[in-house]
C-alpha cells in the first residue's frame, strides 16, 4: 500500500460504506468510519475496494490551494464518494479528513518528491488508480457461469452490448504509454508499467443510459460535462480498446466521462485479418451510428469529443451519413480528431467535405512515419491513403497536422495517443475550442501544420 491514501470498501448486504485513511504507514490506518450507502447508489459502477490517493491533496493544502474542509470536498478525487454517500455523511467524512490532513501538510519537506504536470497542476499517480470507461460493442460476448468474462475477436453480434469497465493505471505510468515491452523492462530492470483491464460489467441499455447521464449530472459541473469517445482501428482486441481509451482519458486530464466503441476487429496483423476487418467495420456502421445517436440524445453530454483511429474512420464517417439518411438529430459534437486514417484520399475528402454534422473543430492527424498506413497503401498498388504523407491533403474546414520526428519502434501507428506534444495539443483544443492556428504547439508549414515530436524535451 502507498502512504497517504483513503480506502473505500462496500458491504452491499449491509448497504454500508467503510472508509479508512492511512498516513505515513500504508499498513496501519490512522482513522476509520462507516456510513450507510446512499439510496439508489449504483454499486455496479464502483470498483471494490477503491483507493483514493491523498498525497496530491496534502500538497494542495500545504500550498493553501485548499484551505478548508469545504474546498477539500470539492476536489475531483472525492467525486466517487459524493455518489456513494448522503450529503451529511459526505460532509462529515471530508471534515474528518481535513482535520487529519492539515497538520501533516505543515511538514513541507514531505512534498519535495511530489510530481506536477506541465501546466503545474499537482498530479501524483496512486498505486491503485482505476479509470472508469463506458463501452458499447457488437462483438459476441463470451460468458462463463452467466458471468461476462470477455468479448470475442472473431465473432460479431447482431446486438450492441453496453457496459462499463475499470482499467488499472500503475504508479509508473508515463503519459502516452500503455506499457513498456517486456524485453525493454527486462533490459532496464524496470517494474511492469502495463495498464490492465480489471473489471467488466455488462449493463442493460436503459441502465447504461441512466448511469452515464447520472455521472455527468452529479460528478461534473456545467461546462465540464464532456464525453470522450474512442473508436479504434484495425488489429485491436476489446481489451486493447479498453486500455487505449483509458490511457487517452487519463492522460488528457480533462473533466468528463471516457467511452469507446469496439467493433469486432480480429486483432491480427495478417493480410487475411486485414481483409476480415475491412468487412467487419462496414457491417458495424449501423451499430456505431446507433451508439453515437443514443449517447448524444440520452447522456446529457454538453460536448462529445471523438478520437477515431485508422480503419475506424471508415465506420465513423459512414455512421454519420447513416444518421443523416435516417433523419436523426445532429450529434452534440465538440472536437473531432481523425487520427491516422486508413482510407483512400478521394473517399475521405469526399466524405469529410460533405461532413453532415456540426462540430467545434476537426483535426486531421497524418504522418510520414506511419508504416501501418504505408503498408495499406502498398497493398492497394500505391494508391494514396489519407493518413500517410506525402502528399499532404488539405481539406476546407479541417486542420491538417503532420506529426513527425518520432521513433517508429517507439510510437508507430498509435502516435496520436502516445506522443506527449500531440496529447497536450488535443487537450488545448478541447479546453479552449481554438483551431490549430491559435494553439501554441502546431507550427504553420505551407498550407498545413506540423508537430515535431523530437522537439519535446526528453525525460
């Protein structure tokens, strides 16, 4: 256990919540209390046990960013508790925690090792940080004893399965990484920093809708009710999609709920696997359209931000066309990121030019170092793919950003989520709504923009 954390355990039979907090010893609790579980609390969406890291809050009390129990209660770290406890119980607990933390905060030497993000916000990864991710998929569920265990990589379903899962983010996590290859860890004698899928719950559609709507309404303030949707590409399993979505949401550090749609990619790099995925993404268009429509209509999201990768771009653009053909309402789109699209240049340009839904801004991320899209180009006799440059295709109403300067063995086809400058730029786009020309990281170059990853200071 890590020092300075709050442990939460649920007793569903007794409808109670047990809270224990730990100081410099991660073994012996400094205090504990127990409260009744709030009526109508949906415990299926809550990891058990759950640990909340108190060290960032200690640092904020030390620098007087937090100076009262009321301000402590407003901290993002306690969003989960607000959903579990009645208002009076939540106030009681945060008052006890403030009385516990304040004397400790006066010893400033203990915060010398506290890490801060690039925008100077205190952020320390806890030992057991679980990120909640909402999902929808038309993969066939695989069950054992009526318990959902995973989803198939080679079988699809005629129905959408909705649900929520939890992804473990290790203390050693670095922005842009889902884990270091085992052989690199072995050479460097470093601990396992892999993100791990730890919980998977299928939910009825109405429970899914109500759950995400409740989170947006009760966890986030007006102006912060974002939903981030990741639609993956070729050669991605359900587990990899969940981990990829969690990594994007965690590294962005923007208020809101993270979700993903997983279509039945076979998760194979072979030519046959690629051909199968091409057929599958086409068959999944109706389900992607249904998911996006329901999310926009029933979640209460103020803005839905889309991260669509590789072959997933085909499904996304076709899904928008389907919604228009069905006379469905406009989606509540915020920022749309077309990431490394594996699509014919002419087809993408045609669909993007006639983009049938309004959005705050659209960004196209391309690269001369994306070998996966290059192989797709060669597979088609050298016909240009929009995600691989040159040539750079510029489309009216879309900011084209060429990403280069990275090691293909380090980043490769997933550079959009793995290069820190790109992550920072996406965060800037989401939080400010500014186009690339008014953001600090993209550099104008001819008729498009460039982000050179090699310009990022090495850490």
